[in-house]
C-alpha cells in the first residue's frame, strides 16, 4: 500500500515538474523573446562579439541626425568612426571610446511601442574603469523590439561621451565651424534643428562651437 502511495506521489511530482518545465519554456519563447529586455540583451551580446550582422537586426537607425552622419561617412571614409552605434556600446568594432567590461539592465519601463532601459556600463578607458549610466531607448517594430540608435545616443549624450571626449569633439567641431566647410555644415544642421533640439545636451554642444 505504501509502495503504491509513494509511486502515486512520485508520479504527481514528476507531472508537476514537467508542467513547470513546459510553462517556463512557453514563457521564454512566447513572452521573453518578444520583450525589449531580450532585444537589448541580444544587441549587447552581438556588439560584444563584433557580430555586425546580428547588431543590425537589433537596431533602428531612423532619425535625421543618424541619417546625416551616415551620409557624411559615405562621402568621407575618415568619418566611419562617427558611427553612433559604436558609441552606444564602447568597444564595438574598436576601442576608440573605451571597452565595455560589463553591463547590467537596472530597470525597463514600457509605454506602448517604446521602452526605456536604465543601464549601467563598466567601461575601461585610458587605463581606468568608468561607470556610465545611459538610458537605452527601444522601439517596437514589425520585426520586434529594436534599440533606437538616435534616441539612445543623443538622449544620453553626456553619459556616452565623458568630459574629455566631449572636449575633443568640441575642438573638432569648432575647427569645422571655422573652416571653409563651416557654412555648409551650419546650413545642414539648421535644416534639422527641430530634431537636434530634442536632445538638449547635444544641442548645447553645437551652440557652443557655433554650428547651431
């Protein structure tokens, strides 16, 4: 009798374990893989591995500022390093803006088709490790959640570019403003001024160097 009862208990426990496993699997494939957190983790993993094809699957490059940078890089190969995707994961492709050592997603808030993730990055730069706390913005598309490069980069501009890097950029932009190409650069930036003003930190820098 006891053997029969213990066998019944073992059977029930095995069934519960099986159901729990099925539930966990269903949650992973039906819920988690369709979440902004999953997309952000996939982006981070791909950027760490320098997997450019996978990185492209998890980013959204829409926006006038990113479009202008892409056009400038096409015309001038020396501007390839200005790709903002490299800036939002230091160490992707090269370590010119540091090397990400670790990251943690501290919180994510979702509002409709947009999500904001507070992230902590530990980045090795100039022989020391700095802590960055940017906000990654994700958008829901027909292909799933993706990191919105423009809103992420320029929304957390001062986080992704520490003070010394901003000073270097300030010097470079001031040189452009005072060069023969300055008038053209100002004209192009004025054409997307409304877009730039959405990002106060970036707009302030452009005003300081005389380009806006």
